[in-house]
C-alpha cells in the first residue's frame, strides 16, 4: 500500500523545480496564445496555433496533476517516464509548427518569439526529466 503523505522535499528537488517551471511556462504560453482571437476563432481552433495551444493546455493540466501526486508521495515514476518522452516529442513538433506559423504570417512579435522559446525550454525540461527518471546523468541538461 502506498504511504500517502506530504512530500515537502519534492519542492526543492530538481524534478519538483522542473515541474513548477513547466507549469509557469505553460500558463505563459496559454496567456499569449489565448489573449487574442485569430480570425474570429478561439485559441483552440484548428491549424498550427490550435495544435500548440491545445497541446499546451492539456499538458499544463497533466503537469498540475502529476505535481500534486508527487507532492502527496504517490509514485508515478513509470508513467512519468513514458509521459516525458511522448510530451518531449509533441513539444518539439509544437515548436516547429509555431516557427512555421511565424514565418508564414511574417508576424515576428516579441510574444510569438517568447512563446517559441518557452516551447523549446519546456521540451528540454521534459527531456531532462526523462533522463532523471531513467537514472542517467543527473547533473546536466540533455544537450
């Protein structure tokens, strides 16, 4: 049986800090992409921006759930390992689609560039999390 108790050490661990960074950057991406309505559609419409914002929203919710589960000392190690790998692939696709959208529209605003950078950072944090869960090279980013 799992011993459910508050795990305060998770907040200061590298995995806890990563999850907090992923959640904060996810909220920033949601704020940027959903602040405007693009051509009369919402930020979850079809197309490149719809994929990026929809994926980001689902992953933010999943990250919050996983953060709370880890805070309650409920082990999700196997699931998180597969989750981190899949999410890494999805976020690098999202970054490519965001770059494609920026180039196609020619709209090089600061917020779109910041969103692209945040997507790449989230990709690297998930890759780092995958390596930590695989017990490989705990001391550096996967570069």
